[in-house]
């Protein structure tokens, strides 16, 4: 029964605002799964015209006339509220909504919370992937992003935060701007792809939608990521690297209430290495009462030996450091995470 696709799970990835729309456009070009739907919503009709490979929804046309929110989150919030009926139709039938948005401007910051509220009213789980602005973009944008992030974290089931400032530390400084943004999109896509495989493929040890929903329901901070294992002996290292994305705040899962550890392998892993990986997870969690749900799926087409997806929720809430500079992880520690795609390393500014 391995790799038998179910027909019940519907995953909807929605880009909110210009940044989210660009990310979803890139993700839609990479993803071939039938049970995933891509959409973008925006107050700016010109930006939606660039979303050429998925469906789009213009919100708040009566207010913005399709010219955008003017970097004002309140305008975007009203626009989303005015278009609630269209958004209701958009999310209908989804089991999981994944929102992708850039914070610090108008639409991503203002419309995302409205979309989350609507999804929660319909009992749909919501994960958010958001990016923070460069500090050089000014204090106002940072303040807008900080306020929006706090609201999104309080509403969504899980939130992953990526920092634009970390791009310089994580990538070669000669890489072009758009190439760097594509690398960010690739990181988000890798996690989304792993979640899709986990929920839509029947594994030898299965994680179903109810397991997933239960873990997402636990209150507290969230940590999630994907690590790559080049061989059977590196599963434990891949698990650690899943929490060491150089574009994300250093993620600590100690004391988490619930953890999903999904292992997807090209071939059968050894029992000893699998047990070692779980022992490593127990050390990182350091909580005897933590609910740990594991999944194992074989995927012969995988380009490397294995991938480890970690989703930890109910992590004890600590004061969030909006200044992420202190927490950037040097690239030497990120080698087991998703490598920079060759086309980014080699072509750099040529892609601009």
C-alpha cells in the first residue's frame, strides 16, 4: 500500500500581497501534486496579472480601485473584509490552508489576519510562512511587520518567519536580488512539499490529517523545517539541520507539547539509524510528556537518501526577538539543510 494517494486531503496555498503572489508563482511552477491548489489575493490588479500560473482574486476593488493598499495595512484589512464573500468561496473545501505573505507593507500585513479569521471560522487549519523586511527599509515598515506578525502568530496554527536580512548572511553576496528571493521561495516550497507528501501518501508508518490537526491545535510557539540526509547514517544530523535554516530564527523545540517527525526515504532505512534519530529528537525535546508522532514513507524518486520533516508545536512562548541578527546561523552549520540550488549559485545576477 506504499505511496497510495488518498483523495480526501485538499491543501490550498494562498499568496497574500505582492511578495506572497510572487512566492506562490514560483512554487506553482515547481509543484506537480494534484491535491494542492494555488491562489493569490491582492489589492493590486497589476501584481495579480503577473501571477500567470494559478488563480487570483482581487480584493477591495470598491475601495482601492485595483491600485493597491498604499502600504497601509488598515486599507488592506478593510479590502479583505469587503471581499469576504469572494474569500469564503476561495477557501471552500480546503482541509489545510498555507498562507505565504511578506510583512511590512499593506496587503500582506493587513489582509492575512482577515483570511486566517475566515479560515478558522470554517474550522480549517492554517499555517503561515511570512518574510520580514530589510531593516534598511526603515523603522515604519519594521513596526508594521512586527505588529502584523504578532497578530498572525496569535491566530494561525503555525507560523514560520523568514528574514530578508538573513539572505546576505546565508547566500553569496554576489547572488542577484531576485535569485535570493527565489531561494527563499524554494525553502518554503521544500517544507510545503514535505507536508504534502506526508498527508497525501500512505506510508509504512502513517501521519494522517487528524494527527496533523491535533499537533497544530497545541498552543505555543512553532518550529518547523526539513533536513536532508545523504545516507542512512546521517538521519540524526538531518533532523538537527531541519531546525537550522539560515533564513529563520534559531528554532528551539525544548519543552514542545507535540512533535511530528516525518521521514521520507529513497530506500529502507536501518532500524538502528531510525532509533538513533528518534533518540536525538527526544534529547532536543527534553520532555517526557511530549506527544511525538512519527511517519515513515518510501519515495524511490527522491534525489537523496532521505528527508526529515519536523513540526513542533506548543513550544513554551518566549519573547520574540524581532531583531534576528543575533540568531542568524552561519552557513557552515546549514550544510545539511537544503543546499542553495545550483542555478542560484552559478547564475547569480544573470537571473535579473
